[in-house]
C-alpha cells in the first residue's frame, strides 16, 4: 500500500489539468502489449486518470497522468478509510445483471430465513472453495445458489453431475464440497444435468477462478471473503438491490 501511495504522489499533476485521451490510449496500448483501452476517466486521486483496458487475462485497471508520462500498475488504496479503491472499481466494471443468472441450473442451499442472497461458481475439489465453505457456514439467514463448476479436477466432474441427480441436491452438495473430506454422492450421474451449460456460462461471464461470488448487485468477488466483510457486503448488496 505504501508503495502505491508513493507512486501515486510521484505522478500528481497540476490541479485542473485535462487528460490527453488520445495519447493515453496510444501509450497504454503500446506499453501494455495486447491491451485494448475501453475507457479513461479521472481517478479518485487528483491528477491521476484511471485507464480501464482489456488484456489477454481479462479486464484490468492502471493509472496514469494526463500525458501518460508515468503509468502506475497496482492497487490504489484509501488509507484513511481502509478501502481498496481499485478492487471496488473492478467489481463495478465487471458487474452483471444478477437476474440474468439461470438460477434453475444452480444447487440451492438455504439457511434460516434466507434473506441474504449469493451466487457462487464453485468446484468441490478447489481448496480455496472448501476453505470459503467454512466461512460461509457461519453466515445465517442466507440463500446460496451454487453453480457447479468442475474445472480444477475435471476428471471428477461426474461427482458434480451426481449431485444434480441426487434426491436432496443441497445435502449432496454440502457433503461433497463442504465436509473436511469430500463425500461423493451415492446417486448415479445418470440424469440430465446442467453442468456442461454451466461451464459454458462461466466462460461467457469470464469466470476464470473459483470460488467466484456474485452479489445481488451483480458485483463479483474472486476468491471469497472473510466472515464480517462477507456479511457486510451481502447486506449492502441487498439494500442497494432494493433501491433499484
């Protein structure tokens, strides 16, 4: 964080300076080989400009001054409020329409009154997913829609298909994905399942890591969150969704 703040300070321009968007676009696309600039706008720090671009790895953000003489690669933090401004901005830029998600293809798990809502692309054999399940288990009053996304161990995708063919899908998924040791379903994977369509859906949404969370606002988070932050974001997403 200190390095990012120092770098930002080094490229501060005079107040009121205007960005040379043509130059910024040309320099960024040249210096970051293969990049395609999507948008340029003032950053939260005076004198800096946010450049949103598409790379081979997906959408990214860098910062520059008004003439693209300096490029800051890294996250911009608001130290006073302890906020990662780059991460927050990326969540908004990559947001989807939550209502467009085909929830009928997800395994639905509900606890308590289910008032909090979350969709997750998850692989039962993803270590980070299993760790996040331990955090998620502590959240009450939640409805989770699991999109089974077996990309870590594709050779075990039959286990996800068997979850869908189980009489109690929620119970089968929890046993497979959330127990200390995976318990494959007893059911056979002999029914029609949405797993292949979910794999296509994930690719179309740019889901390239698990777990990937989607909140009611459509904002996404890769890799999970800690308990208090997760609950805060679930509740904030619910409030913002109601205001739409």
